[in-house]
């Protein structure tokens, strides 16, 4: 198939080689069998052929393949779904078409033939003989003109197949512009292969069309592979250049010639790299027109300066710029834009005063008062650092009496007096004032050389009667450290500016923090009231300040400060901290810091020393000029130690201080659990006792023992006098074994002994067991058994010694005995009872001789009357104060006796 001459004369024919296609298509009549010749091996998603579905059922809305190895698209294209290998036999399947609205269904039978199998082909009647010719089926590029005026349809190309020499061939095309957007732009004559264009095309919308041509026989054979054909749209210069929106540039004034201002860019939609898009830029107009400051590059559109602009002359320029295609030729299309160029300000104009000189006046001694305002002019941009003024007093203000500031609203200079002026010293002051801008002055092309404008200000000082002057405001005097109270030193002196003397002035002390001085009202001299101590907390940097008030006769005053500088005296030895903690398991030891309140000249380096005894237990190592490290020697136990350490300053002045060392069994000092400073744990690191101290300790101990022994003897001799008749058996002790109530006892019915000689028995009750008594000097001493009842029998009778207080039963029922009998009777038995009391509880003797009182609940209100109770009192007689009424009567009778 080859192109033939004809169609539009403007079509340009060129030849290309086509890629071989894998599928041949053959179209048959509608709903008839279609035979497709395909290779023996087909890959997945391979185009097998295309079937005209509309000829069979135009309104089909459902397309389905009976063979799952093939899928059918809406345009009738047949694709494989997997790799397929075909044998020599024919393979068939059906394409099922359905119209759901009309309830109509049709099918097309598809037959696939492998190339190896020879299938007889039906030839046209005109083909008499079979001739072998060279096949030609190649792509022929062609083009159409954009915006063509026709006439339409317009022939643009023709395709032909060499198979047409032997067979009847039908031609068809598909692709964009045919059966895809834009639809129906191209069509082909089925018999001749002529391709026609039906309407004009816009290149900016579609610049080319890639379509595919097909050649088939009437019975469905595809004689050639599909032919790809490229149709290119030739550009027409139908688009003018287009600028962006409003453009604004800026450039600083006084810039160099050739400075780039900015670049304008225009775009053209026509075909790139052609004359249709080759643009040229020109400046049509500048406002203001004269002088010309800017130029534009014709190809790039870059705007540059050809003359330095001046913002003060014109702050803004407007340019009209044109862009034209066709390389700027007159027949090219063009468009224009308007851009603005703002001129940025720079500080190229110095400020200037409105007057060359100013005159003002002020009274002396007035301060913080405004005396003058000065206005300036500046051509630069207002309210910017280029115009904001900075005023400077160049001359005449050596004493700092004036100050000039800028008013932020008016930019004027405000001249003020900040220190008092003295009429007697100067009646007129001439100032030279200059002004500059906040921004640095520019050195541009148009800048002038003078950057500072100056003016003169004459200030006339008016005289006034003024008070005393304290000049200088601070006076420094030197004094030795340690001056005693009552010493006089030079004080502060003020003066009267009118008389230039201090006569008639009175002085008062305003501030004296520690009240060290008294001030002489007439002379201002100071008298010390305390010893001057440089180490006082009120002394700062060796200086002590006193504020003095000087008053004249009218009451006007001034204040001055007197600084007493104290010269350091080496009157303070170095001191150390009170205690330190050392861990036995650590290597750091304890740090001893020393402090000297004297000045550096009388301070460190310090010297630390241990005496001979302490050096046997401790070692010290220098750490710095003011500190050392102390370490214990081997064998020292954990405890508190008092270590005497002597510390001296650089001049040898020092003292011995006792450092409490806490030697702890720890690793870190913070882990030590010993209570700091516990006096019971403190052990001196050395013991030095003289012979007299040892003798005093021995004598003191002996004297203390003597005093204690004397007190013990005196205490043991104290007794309670108990009265017993010589014959103790005269029915004073009666036997009573009855538990019936007794007779009422009154004082009248009690018969007391009538003997004139009585034996007073001192009785002592103790908590030990004993039954032995002695008789000395007519007195009997009994040591009774506490808490027990002693029992004995004589002549068949039952005797009980219930208590040592005089109440009990007699030795016999009715007989009388003398004291000797009582003694002889009780002596052996009490000893025997005491012996058995010491035996183990398993011995049965205690049942017969010793009866222990058992607890029987709460006692009676009367309490116990036995002397061997649990009372621990010295006399054991307090129970008499709590007797029952009957016994109380007996006690009163004894007391009267």
C-alpha cells in the first residue's frame, strides 16, 4: 500500500518505515463469520484484530466473549488475556452482543488461523493471473495547515497496499480525530485510500494526530499489518505575545549606569523555536519623558539604567513596553504593558539648620530645664533614618552642663541644662551644635561633600543668690585602722559661692550607718565615737561613707560625701571552720579552710601547723594558699577527735584553733551516721596532764568518797522511836483465834503499862529475810521478814508474830514472859526460818515455817497492818495515817502516852 499523488497541493509527503504488527484483521458482513490470521504464538494483552460491531448490532450495550482467553473492547478490538499457542487447526469463539432495551441479541463467530496453514483466498474476478510483486506498506508522514480555510473536506493523504494488485482491498483508519477526540476530523475512502480532513484545526489544541490504517479483503483477510500514520499540524502565527500582570520594579537613587532594574517576560502560544515565538522588546514611552533614564534589552527584556535617577527630582517612573513576534518585524503580532519603577531613597542630602546662630538665656543653678528648640530641613524621605536627626554639641559643653535631644514628632533639637551653671564662673556660654542623620551618609554620585551642618548657640547666664556649694561632691580622707574613740579627724568642707569661703555654714550628719562619728557643727570635722574597724560589715572596699549636709544662714543647703579610707592593720588572725568529717574508706581526707578578715596584704598564704602530739595521729597536706587537707594515720578508730591546729598569715600572726574531726566509717561524708558534735563521743587527740592536775583529781575523788560515806552513816542511824513496856506480856499482846466481831474499844478501856521505865525499841523493816536481833544499851533492834508470817509453838500453844508494829498475839495463851524469854524464844527459830526460806521450792520445810501471802484480789479499805508489807518507805509508818477507826483510837492513846 503506497500513497498516490492528489489531494491538497500543500500536503508534504514523506516516507518512513513502519513497525511490523502482529495481527491481521479481516472484516466480514455484519453478524457473519470473521476470520483473523494470527501468528502461532500470541503474548498476553496482544491485539488480535478488530471487528466492526456496529454492522452487526449498532445499539449493543453488552459485549461478551465466549472464550475467556480473549477480551473484546467497545471499538471491536480483540485482545488476548494470556499467552496462547495456536496449532495448525482453526480456533473459533463467539462475540456475543446484547441490547437490553430492545431485548435483542446477536453473535459474531471469530476464526483464528495460524500462518502455516494455507487457506485458499477468494480472488476478485478481474484478477486473471497471480503475479508476485514486492510489497510496500510504509508510513508516509503528512501535515495539515493550522486554521486552514478549506475547502472542506480537504484531501491530505492517500494510502495503498501492493496487495490491491491481486486482491480487492478495503481501507480503514482509527485513532485520535477518527474514533477518538476530536471525533470525525478525518475519514478515509474505503476503496481508494484517500484520507480527508473535514474542518480547520487549532495547533495550540492539537499539534499532531497519530492514526492507524488497515487493509483487508472483503472476506475478512488482513493482507498487511496495521499502518501507523502521523499527521502533523503546521503552526500559523495566530497568537500575539502576552505579558504578565502589572509589574513594579524599584532601584536605588544615584545608582551606577547599567544597573539592572528588572526583567519583563512575555509568552507566545505559537510553536516554540520559530519566528512565530521569537520576540523583540522595546520601550515605547517613559513618563516623565525627559531625561531618559532606562533602556531595555530587545531579546531578554532586562531593563537597565542609562542615567542615574534622583529620588528628590522624581520618585517614580512609568514605562510602556512592547513585545513583538516574528523577530520584531512590522508584520509580526505585538502587545504592550505598563510597568512602574520606584526610586528608593538614600541618605544623599545632609540636614541643615534654618538659622546660622541662636541666642538664649537661663538662670544659674537651674537644672533639667529646656532653653532652646532648633528646626532643621532635610530633602530625603521623611520619617526614615535618612531624615531623622541626631544633634551633637561639638564645643562648649566640656563640663557636661548641657544636653540636646531630638523631638520624635517635629524632628527639632531640644537644648536643656542638666547641670547648674555658675554666674560667677561664666556669665556666657557659647555652644557649637551639629546635626546628622541616623543613617550613615551616602557617598553616591550626586552626594555633596559636607555631611554635618553646624550652628552656634549663645547661652547667657543670669545671676541669682545661691546657696552653699559642696565641691567636690566626694572627699576622700585616709585613716588608720583601729583608731580609738574620741579622736578628731578632718571632715567635709563646703563653701559659699558668693564669698568663696565656708564661714557662716553649719554642718550636719545625714548618714552614718554604724554611728562611728560625731560632726562639729562649725568646722565639719569628725570625732570618733567607736574604734574604727576595717573588718566591720559597714566597711566596703576599705571605705566607710558619711553623708554631710552643709546649711547657710538662709537655710539653703548642699550635700557632700566624706569617704574614710581605712588602712589595713594586721589585727585579725586566720580562723578555720569548727568541724570536718573524714571517711576512713575514702582517699580525699578533710579540707580545712582558713579565713582572714584582714586585707590581702595581711592575709594568705597561710601556714598550717600541728603540734608534736597531734602530728603522731594526723597529717596535713597543702591544697591552696588558704586551705589544707587533713588525713588520719593508720590505726585511728572511728570517733570524734579535737585536733589543735595553728594557722598563721604571711606575717606570722596566728592562733591555735581546735578542729572537731569526725572520723567516720563511711565512703562519702554525706553517708556518715554519727551525730555531729556529740560531747560523749569526743576524744582528744592528745592528753597532757601535769602532776598537779593528777594530784587534784585524786584529792577531789577522795573528798567525794568521804562525803558520800558520811551521808550513808547519818542515814542509817535515823530511827523511829517505838515504846514497849519492860514486861511486854502484860496482856498487851493477846491471843485471838476468833473471827467474830470484837468489843468496842475506846480510850478509856485501854489499859496501858504503868511502869515508869520503858524500853524504846527502834525497829527497822527491810526487804531482806532475817530473824536475828541484837540488844544494845537497853534498846532492841529487830530485822523482820517482809511479806511472811513466822509461826512457832510453845507448851502446845500457837504463837504468831503478825507485824513489827506492836499488834499481835502473845507467846503463850495466858502466861507472861520477860524480854529475855522473848529473845531466847525467837532467836533460834528466826534463824531456822531464814535458812529454810533460802531453800528450793521443792523442799517442804517452807510449808511448816514460811507462809507466803497470796494475792486474793483487791485489798480492803483498811489496807495492810503488817510491817513486812511491800512498802519501801524509810520509816514504814505511813500506814498509821490510814487505819480503821478502832486502830486510830489506839494510835491516839499511844501518842498521848
